């Protein structure tokens, strides 16, 4: 076990250090796109949990060029770290929902930056055409390209409730195409969606654990201001995880995943100015420490090997 492997799961930080032999930080970018769930193509309201920032509340300013956003991000990070390499992460809204010519322009601008190690693109499985896939493959020849697909859940009743707008079959077909093309696939899951049981959530994790994808993001459900989820919560508060419940679930999720699957996230920290609940999630360090403590208490981590 590497001396810097201080977590009890195969974290993104671990993978990055193994691959690039140094710390690599993510810089969130805004490509100025929207989403078919917002522009009227599928809906105008967005997903029920999605903030006005399109899940990119920490992303850069779309009025700036990609180069300028990266400079700004590096400047912020330089105040707390001497990191030299970065992930260019297109985070806000749906980042393949634009003409191929525009996508080629902004993605190439990002991937050609000398200190960018990885290009990461958050999108929907119904927004990757054959032409876009061809572009992604060509970019992947320059530097690694990650495609983050927002699955959230495998359960159709929940997908309808959150207004996801695509089927599990659509996700499966897209993920298969991306993997066959040699692209890294990361799937995003939200834990705690209204109406889902612990067994429902673990079923989603089990499905992804056997799907062949390379990475996963496990995200706690946040109730954020100015979302339809917030309206529902204020009218009729639905159950949310306590800190102990969530950390216990995360340990269960990790223990069910393949040891070689990179875990990119195990919690999440919604913007404090927007966060309605659960308020304990704002203390991210406390959450991460409690998860590590639970691993030690279960004494299971000693059997997990990382190479």
C-alpha cells in the first residue's frame, strides 16, 4: 500500500497521485450552455433538485473565455496550494448540449493548456450524438477525457419524480458507446431522493458496480433554495439523512463497489447561501472524518487492497 494512501477506498486523489505522481486539483468551468430540461426541448423547469446554476454553482464565469476561467481558477488555488496540474471540469448544466463546432472550440482550448492533465465533461446520456462522440475520441488522443453522466438512480418512478427526462436504457446505451470508444465513464448518483429506501439506493450502487464504468460520484441530496425540491420540502418536509445514517450508508455503498472503481465523491457541499437542508452537510470535513471513523469501527478496510 502506498504511503500516501490514507483513505479506506480507492479515491480520486489516490488515482491521480498514482497516475500523475503529484496532487491534481479540479477547476470548475462554465461553457455557457443550458439543458434540454430547461430550454423547452424536454421541459422548462429543470430537474427538481437542480439550482439556477445548473449544478455548477462553483463553476467559473461564462462571460470569460475558457483560458481566462482557468487562469482565475489557478489564481484561487494558488492561495492555498502549490498545485501545478489541473482537471478542466466543465460542470454547469449539460456540457455537450451545443453545436459540435462550439464544443470543439472550448474543449480544445481547455485540453491544450499545458498544466491541464485531464478534461472532464458533465453531461446527459441523451446529449451525445455520433459527431460529438467522434470529437471526444479525438480529444482523448491528446489527454484523458472523462465523461460524467448524471444517472442519479436506476428506478424509473424516481426518475419521473425528479424529471430526469431519459430512460435507464438510454443511459446504458450511451455508457456502452463511450466505453467502447475508450473514454472514461463516471456516473453520478444522488443518495436520499424522496421515496427511495436504503435498499433502492444500494440497488443503484450495485447496478453501477457491475456495469463496467470506471468511476462513481456518490452525492448526498441537498435541498437548495429556488428549486422545486425546496418548494416541496417546505410544504411537506420529507425525511432526510442524519449524519450517522448517511455515513453508514456510504460505508455500505463503498463496500459493495469493485476495489478498482475510482470513487470521485462520497458527499458534496452545496453552496452555504443556498443550502436549506441538511445543514450538517455544510461541514464537509466532519462528514469525511466520520466516514473514516466508521470504516475503522467496522475494521473492514484492512482487507481492501489498492495497487
